[in-house]
C-alpha cells in the first residue's frame, strides 16, 4: 500500500471571500481629498442642467455713492435644497470705489451634508475719516484717506440635520491705508495707531443653528451663529496673536397677513491688541444703516435692531426699523451714554422668493443716508 508523505503535503487555509471583497472596496474607495477634488473639477453633463445667469444693476451707499454692479453665476443641482454655484461679481462707482469678488458653494457627500464655501475679493475705497474711537468721531472735522483690501476665506461645514451645522475655516486679510491728508495723519498719530498696512491669517471654528423657513425672505423661525478664530502672529506681519469672535442671533415672527417682525442681535469682538485696520465699524447695508461706515469704529461692536416688514400689494412692501449700537475698546470701557441710536424706513420690490430690491433710508447720530441693495438686511 502506498504511503502518504506528510512532509510534502501542503496546507491551505480556507479563503474568506467576504474579507477579500472588503479589502477591494476599501482600496477602490476615493479618499476625502479625492472626493473634494472631483466636486470642484468634475465636468458638467447636460443632464445636470447647468444654469448660467447674468445680472446688471445699481447700488448706492454713502461710502460708494452711485455704483454699477455686474454678476455672473454658474449653478447646477446638488442633492440639497441649495444648488452648487460659483459667482463672479464686480462693482464700480463714480467716486473711485471698485470691488471684484468670486464666491462659491459646493454640497457633496451623503445627503449633501458636506458644505464647502469659498470666496476671494479685492478693491479700493476712498473713505472719509474722523479719527479712531467715539470721541474722535463725535468731535473731529472730516478728512479722508484711501483704503485697499484683499480678503479670502475657505469654510467647511458638516450638516447634522435639523438646521445644525458645525465647521471650520481659514481666512486671509490684507489691508493698506494710503493717500492720507495732513489732518488724517494727525488723527492717526493721536490714537497711537501708526500702522499703514497689515496682513493676517486666521484659523477658526463655527456653529450655526438655522431654523428659518426661508433664508432669503424669512417669515418665521430663528438663527443663531457663532464663529471664533485665532490669528497667530506667525501667520501674519503683526507682532501679536489676535482673537476674533462674531455672534449673530435672529428671530422672525409672522404677526398678521403680510406682516413680519424681525429681530437681530450682533457682536463683532476683537482682542485688545488688534490694529485699527481690522476694527469693526457702525454702518453698511446690514446693521446701523444710515451711519457712514468707518466714522464710528473700535475693537468691539454690539448692535441690536427690530424691523417690521409689511407687504402692501403684490411684490411691493415697506419696512420700518429701530436699533442701537455701541463701539468700545475694552469691556470696562462700555458707556451707556455713548450708545448710538438708529432708525429708518424702506421700500421693498420682490422678484420671486430669492430676490428683493431693497431701498432704505437710515439715520442716526450725525449720520443719515440711502442704501440701495438686494435682499433683506438680515
């Protein structure tokens, strides 16, 4: 009888086909970076219904005077309620102001829970100047200088559902002040702020809870947003690390047919060492409307406003608002006697549920002005 030579016999383990399949799936699965690159560079097929739109318009503020605006937007559907889009816009005015801006939004991943926002802008603004701080803005004669800015930001948010998003981001800011009059030189020297140019880079974290029924023309719900960032001295040309917080809380309530009350609380808080080129200012087209942007400026700003919005007939509506604001250097410097009042009235011309022409007249301490823009202030 033949004998089996066990020394030459080979032993084979049974093959786990499910484990092999898992390894193949893992090897073929794109990384997060690859998925992100695909989102930003993937070709658009006709089935994705690429939408290209353009818009020309006018805008007006005290700072820019009458301005011509132009924008082009490329949008294509995402799995979320909002489309992926990229927009290029430009604004130029009769007083020498100009600004060019590119912004984009991409939604990707399961149920489009990943949201990437990015923007870059640059421009020049000849601006009036009273000096720095409340007393200077109240008492100094007006003079002027020219400001140049370049800004960029990248934000990533993850949507947890129910309106809650948490994210992180990075910002880059460059500012330069030039063409000072002799009076402006004196004002700047009196404040101890001699820096004329600055660049900083920020790393931040944010939380956003949005329960509004419509982000463009809200009639009910609320939104609370908090964003904090650090600007390390190693990532800029300023000799100290800076801290910055922005806080926003909005509430909307329908009162009667066509009537909505909107409440807004806002804080823009910088650390005590922050140089003047980064300070917040009262004014603009969203808060403390009617104030000349840059007149009242300091390291910390807190504002509150209430607005009644009423539809009159069809697309025509009106608004009336009142509010207050305060700017100060340190928390211990807050002075109730220096609270700035604000109020105004406005006309609204709606075009669809995403766009509204807004014409506001706002007024406050030593200030008043017209703002022409699109969509609500908040």
